[in-house]
């Protein structure tokens, strides 16, 4: 049937372990100070849960999709290595415009071994980058003009290689079906212009009214960035032979592109809805945000429906639609990195000294703050900022402790009262250090016996979910975590951090940014402030929900 790719059940990707840990840690927090009887009632389901949850029925029938806010787009990317397919899925949204119920459109894109090739090239780029970095630091001419020129020339080459890899990721993996990742304009006037123009085009064609108007509208939205042949391929699939001859299909594709181009020329490119992108363990390793189709979009990586829904629920109940009013900064706490340059230090010191709204604190240099202090701050401040070596972030925020959440209470003053109560992480966590947002697959200490491999259906590590600090932050109830997917240059990351903070929080102490931005919007703009927008800028990504 024409709608055979519309599903009621949304893909789960690979967040099953994170989902289970999230529910167990949430239960652990809710029973932290209960007596034995209360704990038994909670476990038996006789006590009300303090947080909104997702049921198995909602997960299986897709009804949880109705709880996603209207101004948020949702998509999934999953890789089937054995069959050589990428599954791209997208939630059907904008019900008030297209009158279609919440469901999921899903399409399988054949990619062969392209992902394997991209993974190998990605590893090669970073290996060669690290090799040339070490060679430069050990060279006698490292401080000479020639040495510095050679150093930055090599970095620029690696920056371009990341861009070229991302271009191929879009061309050969996402292909024309990347339009499923497009997001709708969120300005009323721009939205009305787009929808009106789309329906005018649709009425000028002979397309049957039972063809999905939402899917065609999404294609119309993105057609200005696609080639004529790409639009034609999608139309051929969507219309499934109802469009007549090959020549008629070509004419239809041409009319769509021409009509859309006229709208684009007459309208300034508007801001658009954020995209929550659920990724499996393989796709999460790749620089997706650097793809041209996502470079200017507000992309937030997500793990599982239950984690995302609870974070969205807490966000709606709180103050999350404004610039942060409080924060805690930990800058180079081990005193062994070049991170957190003078401009960032002056920025956070200024907030701490004269902020008229909320509360800002900073801890600069050695000695390292105590674990008790850090987890107290994570429970009462809007932002937790760390700048230093990536390994230092993992040392400060041990994953088992992060998953348990914070142990503090929030008062009107914004300060913490460490009364021992467990609560979800309140802070948006920003970890500016090498590979702070990288997830890793578990490594077996020894091969599985042949007799046990069938039980896991295991032919390799693809059957195991990757894990890392971003997932632990979300499991602990944190709304968002910003960090780097790979190792980067400290000075360039420092520039990005300064731009991000100024756009999100504000330049002047206590003053809101000139243009109000969420953290994801600020990150998108800050990437271009780097000397190396792809080698450094594209490494910094956001996990969680859009704030």
C-alpha cells in the first residue's frame, strides 16, 4: 500500500540498557529515604510515582509520540551492518496542518559497505592528526615561524578531511532521504508562507488526494537543497507508479523544485524547530552534525523515549525557556591543561562578581573541588561548566555517581542545602574537554566460546551498545550534556566555549544575550567561531533535549 512505510511503533535504536538503568536509578532516588514499608509499596506499584514515565504499551503502540511537544521534530538513524542498510525514520508532526495522526515514516536506504569505509577513514584522520601533533611537539622547530606554519597547515588539512567525510556521509549514506531530517520553520509568518505555497503547488498537480500530504510537504520544504534527480527519486518512490510516465515524473519533480525555489528567493531563511535525533551505537560515532543538511540545524542526540520524555516533562515544569540564571564553573581543576583561557575565566568571574539575577560560582585551578560539592551544585544550578582534560571530567564525574543523580535541595536563593536527599540532576552539563562526549563499546576480555555466541546473535561488537558519560548524565536525570566526540585542540575549544557561553548566557555579567538563544542554537552559531570549524567545531555535540 502507499502508506506501508508508516508505522505505529517507533524504532528503539540501541537505548535499551540506558532505559533500564534510567528506570532503576529513578526508582533508587525515589526510595532513597523511604522506610521499608514505603519501599515495598513503591516496588509493588501501590505508591504514586513522582515522575512521568512511559509504559510498555505506550512504547509498543507508539502512543508516547503524542507527548512530544508540537514545536520539536523527531527522527531516528539506525545501521544494519549485516544487510548493509541505513534505516531513516521520522515522526509525522504538524497535525494541525496536515490532519494526520502521530506515527512514524521509515525508509531503508541501501549503503553497502560505505559506513565501514567512513569509519575507517574517520579513525585514520584522527590517528594521523595525533601522530603529526606529537611530531610537532617533539620537533626542534616547533616554535619557529616555519614550524608553526607547517603545524596549522596540517590542522587545516585535517579540518577539510572531516568536512569531506561528512559530505560523503550525506551523499552516500543519507542520500536523498536526508529530507526526512528537515525541520519546519518555527516563525508563524514563514510557516504560513511555506504551507500556503506547498498547497498551491499540490493543487496545480494531478497527485491523488490520498497520497500523504505531510511527506510531500517535507520533501517540498527541503527541495531547495536537493538536486532534481534526488527529488525525482523520492517522488517515484512515494507516488509508487501513480504519476504516469517517466517524462511526467520528471516534469512533476521540476515543477516542485521550481515552485519551491521561488518561495526560497522571496523569503529570508527562517529559524526552525529543533531536531531530537535518536542514534544507534554506530551512527553516534560519526560527525553527523557536520553534514551540510544538519550543519545549521539545532540537533540534539537522544538515547531512548523514556529518558527524553521525562526530561521534556521536567523542562516544561521549570524555567528552561530562558537564559540560565545560575551556574557553577570548574576550570582546569587539576592545573595541567591549557583549557579555559583568559577570556573564559574573565567571563565566569564577571558573572560571579556582579550578576544581578540568580547565582554564579566558579572554581578555577587547583585544588580540585570535592565530590560532595560538585554533586551538590549539580542539583541546584542551571549550568555546570567544566573545562580541562577530558579524562579529568571523567575523574570528577564518575559514571556510577552521575547516574544516581544529585544529592541536594534547591531553594529560592538558588543555593544548595546538602540535606542528603537524592534528586535528578538539575544542571545542563557542559564538559569542554577531549572526547568528553564520546561513547565506547564494551571490550570483551576474551572471545566468547562458540557455544555461547548464538545466544547473543553475536558476530562482533555491533550487538553491544556503546556507553559513555553523556548517557550517564541523562540516566541521572540531566536535561542536556554538551561535550566533544573526539580529541581537539585546547585553544580552539576555548574559543568555541567562549562563543557558546556569550550567545547562551550573555556577555555582560547578568545580562541576557542580545538575541535569546537556547543552548543548541548557541552551539550551532559557536561552531563557526573556531579556527577549525570541522576538526574542532563539529566535535562538540549535544545530548538530551533542546533547552
